[in-house]
C-alpha cells in the first residue's frame, strides 16, 4: 500500500510539473502581432432565408414557401435529405412533388412540407430569396505559423447564435471611411475587399473568434511572445489596428479592470486614451474587433466589444482564450 501511495504521489507531482511546463511553453511561444483589417467572406452551413415572394406561374401567383410556413430568418439545412449550402443546391434539390424541408428557426430544428411550382419559364421555385454567406470587415489578432486568429468573438446570426460555416475566404481590405462612434450609436469601419489579394482561408467560427490558414510571407508583421493571463495588469497598453487604407498603427489605451473569472470574450475592460484615435473614430468601432492588445511588449489579447454608451471603452479577450 505504501508503494502504491508513492507511485500515485509521483504521478501527481509529474502531472503538475508537466502542466506547469506546458503553460510556460505556451506563454513564450512566438507569434506575429496582427492589426490587419480584412474582408471576411464566410460560407454558411445551410442557406439563410432573407425574404419570400410569389412564383409567377400559369396556375396563378402563389408562394410555396409561405404556404409551407417558411419564414424570413429561417436557415434551410436540407431538402429531401440533400444538404443545402448554396442557391445552386436549393434549385437542384427541388422536385415536382411535395418535398421535406429541414430548417433551423432560432434554436429549433423543424421539418416542413413544401410543393414547388413551375414559373413561366418552366423552372421549379419555392419563392425564396436566400443568402449562403456572411461578409464583413474585421481585424486579424495574431499569426502563428500558417494559422491566424481574428475578431476575438464569434460571427453570430440575428438571434445571437453562432453561425456554422463550411469554410470561407479572407481578403486584404482597404479602409476608406470611418463612421465615428457616439454615445448610444456604435461607429464602424467601411472599406472594400481587394478580391485580387486573397490572404487566406477561414475554417472555424468559434466563440473566441474566426480561425484559418494564411500566407504570412509578405505581411511584414511584428514578432512577439504571448503573456500569461496572470501577468496582465491594470495600466498602460497599446492596440494595433487599421483605420485608414491598409496601414497598421499602434494606439495608446489603458486596461482599467481585469476579471479572471469570466470564461468568455469579456475578460478585461479597456479605455482608449490615444487622442488621434479618439479624434478619428470616437473610440472603438465595428471592424476593430480582433485588434491585438500588447502590454509590456507581449501580446495579451484582443478588442472584442464596445460599450454602447461610451465608445471610448470596451472589452478584451485573453490571448490564452483565443489560442486554446
């Protein structure tokens, strides 16, 4: 029994040492600081219904979708057992007989019956307007090897649910205009995707951000290491962001509160103190999500949210949480 206790004790000690060393290695891993404004085009699982309409047919004008009870905001997942990830999939799954439509409505999965109608050109229609991707501007937080992490929060649907993706692309973005944030009205970065400059592929949309592969050869980013969350302190820090053209610049901020008990993407509170950034943006605006935060020369996290009633303040996520 004493021998068994010694073995158990040694195992516990080894486990503790192994875990400790793993954390040290993680904290000292070299990464590149992001700050790049990118255009994200994510392909969704299923197609989002953005509207319904009547089908103009020889039998009269009716909407098979409305008759079936399909509503704007529904996500169509399958028709007659076939996965639907594009309008092309949708068109090619229809038959002249009644079919089964599997859809997601908020948190519910529903089965409805729908009978397509031929339009005046002889094509089968349900009377739907659909979208199979989501697009917007966001910021890359870090690059490690050929992998990137961005946004610091999930891309969600109108109901706040995580959008399931089947893949996606990220493009270099030219920021052409900033809508300044005001109390009660968040601002935003506006720009154009440079489709000729593909940076990488997105493959994950998680609660901590969007992730994927990236070509790091010509990005000219700053190399650094990651700080452990326990080393983050109240005080001065910097964010890296792109708010004009494609130039990454650093701006002064203060970390005013750190909360180690929150597991999500609101781990600490920041305040923008940089006069230039406040003058140009009013503080934190949409599109700056993912802007890396650096303290004492180390990457500690990313900007995730803005306070609606105070655009100079917002939340950040621990880099530990993003890289898990």
